[in-house]
C-alpha cells in the first residue's frame, strides 16, 4: 500500500485531487495546512508562509 493512501486512511481524508501541504515548526506543531494549491505558485506561497511565521 502506498504511503499517501495510508495517511489518507489514518486522517480520514477522501477525494483529494492533490495531497495537502502542512507547515510544521521545529517543535513539531502544525502551523498551517494548505488544501488547494496550484503548482505554479506553490513554492512561493510556502516560502511566504514560513517568513510570516518567523
């Protein structure tokens, strides 16, 4: 079984066209979750979130 399938089942996630992105800090605390992202600006969006969290 693929790793993502196991994660979806564990988190009870259904019908995701694209896996979500989670921003987790150094203390292993979930800081942000992105569920609908676009490939062309995804990296910039993540970098901006990380800069805001610092």
